[in-house]
């Protein structure tokens, strides 16, 4: 595949990754604060669905297109900025995997609470706090990885 096509796919998948992640985080964070179990359950369902539909494919596409571009450009895989960007990507992924599990649990417990006509369980709020705290380093790591890829600094 042509380098320019790979770069375009890489950039578009990064846009989807950031857009879905940031949008989901924004809506989930603020919807959780409304206290409306119906709104929270709906938002949680959509956040989980968006992760499967948009985030998961981009998480797979990013390293594939990145590796192909590195190969075509002739950069050594040990290039410092590249290794740092990959490390940040792995850090973000290490935060994202537990976030996915938390989102599924929060979706299920909010749907259960909606069906039962009860408030959200205490465990939901604990999971939401962990979800928020894991999202912060993941998002920061992805921003720094993009900066490294764009600037390609000498480290």
C-alpha cells in the first residue's frame, strides 16, 4: 500500500480514536452527574457500543498502519521518538482495557437499576471514579504520542 494512503488511514483512525474517546468521556462524565438513571443507562449503552464500533477498529488499525509507514519510510524501529510514541500508545492501551470492562459493568448495573426502578448502586460510583482516573493518563498519553509522531523530535 502507498505511504500516503497509509498516512491518511492512520490520521483518520487517530481522529476517530480521539473523537470517540473524548466524546464518550464528555457525555458519560456529565450524564453521570445528572443522577438520571434513565439518561445514565442510555449513555452507558451508547458508550459501550461506540467503543466496539469505533474505538476497537482504530486501536487495531493504528499500529498496523504505523508499522507499515515505518517500514516504507525506512525508519529504524528503535528510533527514539518512535519508541516513545509506541510506549505511550501501550500505556494508553493499558488504561483503556480496564476502562472497557468498567464501561460494560456500569452499563449493566445502570440498566439493572433502571429496570428495577432503583438508584445506582454505590459500586457504580466507585467504578465511575476509577474510569475517570484511568481515562486521564490514557488521553494524555495519546496526545503526547501524536505530538511525537507529528514533530518527530530528536530525543
